[in-house]
């Protein structure tokens, strides 16, 4: 397979103790799934700036301690697209959690994540993230 398009994206996971903040995607790519917050990197912004912007746009929150915790690659044969996702994690948040046109945020116990309503691959890598590996 030869990829014609590469998209650079961020993914933000906010964890506080035994709770994880996910958003229910209401429209667009990934609609009807729970996921972290994030999206496409814009021109002239770093991937960290992208993560911070997307978190605020999708949840109303800012996070002062985002750290890069991993990288994910997804190849979509049908569209000849590769998604390169930088995963960030943080726990110190400010602002008011809000539902937006795109996302409905919800806290989950880390032992009761809605994997049946998430991307199929999440069940493979979230446990490593939650164990901080």
C-alpha cells in the first residue's frame, strides 16, 4: 500500500486519580464514540499547542501539565491515509467543563471505561497508558 496523505493529530487524556475524562463525539470523524480530546495540527503550531487548543475547544478546559506519553500510527487503506497521533496526558485542569457542538465530556472510572463505545484499538493500548507504561 502506498499512502498518499499523512495527517498529524494530537490526543489529550485527562486523568485525575482513578477517573479519566473522555468526550462523546457528536459529529464528524469518530462520531458516536468516546475518545480523548484532540484533532489536526494547524500550520505554524506545535503539536503541544495543537493539544492545548483542541482540549479547550472541545471541553472548555486548559491543562497546565500536559506531557507527551506516546505516539500512535493508524493506516486507513480505503483512503490511503495515515494518522500520526501524539498522545498527551495531564491532570491539572482549569476552566469550566462544557459540552460543545462536537463533544460531550464525561468522567469515567478507569476500571469501567466504555470500550464497547470506543475505537476498537483503545482496548489494546489504554491499559498500558493507565498503568503508565
